[in-house]
């Protein structure tokens, strides 16, 4: 029931006993603003967001309608708010006449002492309360400079607030969630204790607020509203997906090395199926989405031969076209590329390898890139691919639709995800193809099998290395992103030297207790440690992939909970132990599903690991010792990551059998 309760100089609106927002002449709930610097409209919500903005508070109001299920309020004739209660969620829509205002702020009620989680994939602080969060799809930049090769952390570092997967959704430890419908660049301000400021550039469709009876119900409610992902294909959990390349012969050599060591392999992921280029960042896929006939002379036959041996083939694609490739001339002649203000094809990249971008607002171009996906990937027999990028729409681009790129920037990865989804559906490929996205926005989650963490550094660094992965996965899951995983091994080269064996082993350990085990050769595969170049790594890899494959029955249940109820595979401890006041602030360990607790090792040379166990009976995965909760410090040498399972789990017998049968490292 919606209740409008009069207050000093205003009112408060509550739904089913939950206060949603308050309004008074002194503290209005809504402001309209004008930016006096139009150039700011070509940027995300960074340092220039507030420059020269003048806000007009909407102090006067008139209640036009108030019932148990709806309310309509007019603010000074400049903003009309309508609230409708549907089940356990309140939908707040806004109608505004055309005017000079290009900024909008709305304040919703907050609870003192609460924690805020979500807003997409966040690689830093997990609890967002007390901070400001920008919502703008962008590459995880390195302070907006090109990625050095090798990376020099003394000179440049990643912007901790940038992300390819910002989602305009969050959950509160007070068991409510908020989801924003719209594509506008936004900024959520969580600094105040009693309200949250949602600030937008441009228009806004709707704000939805929902409530859950428990933490898990709250997260599930948000995910179900935002869009549950499709079921992940069952073959993904039968073994490792090997990130390999170099041509048919090299792929077979690396695959055979894994299989001869006893590692279960379910697929190969071949990034260079279309060819490769050497860049400052390392090897890069040739952006021409046809098979490279020198590296893979008979790709269709090669894929079929692997499939006959029980190994599937995954590829790679992004929305760029290399100007010296065979596809670009056709796209250029047919006007399928994003244009510059002077009418030329907009070329991105630098040096000797520029590329154009397919204009996804052009229906004919959209149809064309779907045909490329179908003809070159699906009909060749691929079982999936990485659909990279989607966050790189230039600020001054000219689009076929005539729309300003600012208004479509956050939606661009949604368009890109839809191209893969529609190509699969039109080809009748069903649910056997897995597509993973790096970038996304609201609406992306139900278009693909899931997301992955993008370019991580293959080291132990906190800002972008292995330790940044857990907060990213937890925050993505708490935002309704659904199925999420990471490159086991990292991708970008470390600051000094190359990927080391110890770091690679720790990545493998974390992947074994996650929903997907997919490796990456790294940006410099010839000089980085690989499982096939280091005997110790090969034995370790075989052991951890064996454990992953043995967990298949558990993987299946966790995946089903994700597709059916929206519960993320990687879960914050708060989701199932909300009464424990300590778990809200733990951001570097996680629950995999309901029953496994994982505290990965993130420090070089560390073999003693401290973990916090919430109130329950926990069994140490490797020794069967039982703990009742609290802080524990145990040995965690390579090969024995700190993992526990709930004693009451219906999979306890499976977990114990894996402990007894796992080969020695």
C-alpha cells in the first residue's frame, strides 16, 4: 500500500511500510539543472561533471492522485512523478516537458548504518556507502593513457572507478534494491546517511525500488527484474576451456599436453582464429572476422575433428573492422560504419592497425554483422565466442540513426550483445552456444550467457591483478549481472617481467572453485609462463581442472539457481549470513553457491591464510577439520587453496570424495 504522509512543508511517500523518499520546501526530493558547458556532455561523470551546473530545486508540489496502489505528484509544472506499486516493488516514472534543463537529481531515502553493494562490476571497494559512483560504460582505462608495454605502475595506473560493466542497480544491507531504467550517464551519491542522490544527464525513464524478505531474496528480486540470464550450456562445466592459439598445429600441441597430463578439457578458446597482430599491448586478434587460412587452413574441418573428440571450439569477435581486412571494403562501400563529423569512416586505434566500427544503429549494417557471425562462426561449428568491446563509441561520432552518441553510449554494448543473440536464434542454434561479454548495461544480462572480468594483469597487484577479481565478481553478482567469470591467468603483462608460475597456479586454484574454468595465454604468450611450458604448472593445472570437473553436479545446481532465481554463482557472504555483522565488510573471499566458501591466496609467497567463517559448521576441504565460525588461520600452500564446505550441505559426500581422490600436487 502506498501512503503519502504529510510532514513539515511537505510529505513522505512509503510503500508497504518502507519509506521511499521525502520532500519538503527546504529539502526537495528533485532538482532540475543546466550545464553551462556543452562540452561536458561528451564526457562521462568524471571531474567535469559539476563544472558550471546550476540546479533549480523543485520546491512546490501538487498531489494529483493518491490511492493505495498509485500516486501522481506534479512539481511546479516542470516534473510529473507517478508511482505505482506492483507486488513488492514500486515503479516511479517521470514525465517532463521539453525544456532547457539537461541535468536531473532525485533523492531516495537511505538507512543510517547500511551498506550498499552493486552498481555493476567494481574492482575496488565493495561497500559503496560513503562514496560517489559514476555510471558510464568505458574501458577500464589506465588513467586514460595507452597501456604501456610492459606496464609501468610508477607512471600510470588504472582508474579504480572505471568499468566496462556499470549497472544502474544496487542493493542495501537493509534488504531493498534500486534499479534505474534508462541509458543516461549517471552518478550515484551514497555519502549522506539518510538519503541517496541519483543524478542523471539527460532524460530518465523510471526508478524501480523493491524489497526482499532476506538478503538472498533481495538479490534475487533485483536480478529477476533486471533480466535473468539464459541457462549456461552444460558442456561448460565438464572441464577446462583452454585459451590457446598459434594455428591448428599449436592448438593441438597445447591441447594434447593438457590431455596427456590428465586434465579434463571441454573446449578450446582460440582468440586468433581470424589471425593476429603484434601491438604495443601484445598480440591482438586481427579484426577481420573470417578464418585465417594460413593459421587455420580448414577451420570448419578442424572444429569438426575436435568436436568428434569431445572438445568444442570457441572464438572471439568485436565490433571493429581492420581497414586492411577483407570485410572492411564491403562495409565501407555500403555505408555500414560509424562516421566522423566530416563524413569519413571513424577510424580508431593507432599506429599501423586502424579499424572502423560497425554502425549498430543502421538496420542493414546490423543485419550484415549478424550474417558475418552466422556464416563465419556458427556455420563453421563454433560453440561460442567472446564478444569483446562494446564500450568504445566515440563521443563525436555520427550515427545512421541521427542520434547523439552521448544518448546511446551506455546502450552500445546492449546493441552489440543483441547482435550475437539474434544471430544464434536466427540460426536455430539453441542453448548449446555460450557467448560472454566484457561490457554491458541494463538489459545485457539476458542477451548472453554471462560476463567476464576483461583485461586483468597477470600478477598479484591489488588494483588490477588477481586480488581485484573477487570484488569485481561479487559486485557484479549483487547488481543482477548473473553468470560471471574471469580469465584464469590474467591477460595484461605485469609491471616487471612476465607472468610467473606461482601466480598462474593461484589463478588456477581460484578457477577450480568458480563457475567456469577458462584460461588465457596472456598478452605475451611466448614469454609468459604457460601450463605447457612448466612441468610444475602442468601438474598443478591437471589437478585443479580435475577438481573442477569433479564438481560438475554442484556446478549444475549453482548454474540452475542463477538462471531460475537470478542468484549469482559467486556470492557475497552477506547473502546467506546477513545477521553476521562482520561479513558485510569482507570483500576478498566468497561463497561459490550456497555451500562452498573460498578464501583465495593473493600474495606472492604466502602459505598461511586467514579467513572469516560466518556462524555455521564448516569443514576444511583438504583436512576434514570442522570449524564453527570466526577467524581461522590455516596453511594454504600452492595446490591447497583455503576452501571450506558447509557440514550440512547435501554435497558433503561429493566434496569429501574429491578430497580423497584428488591427485597430489
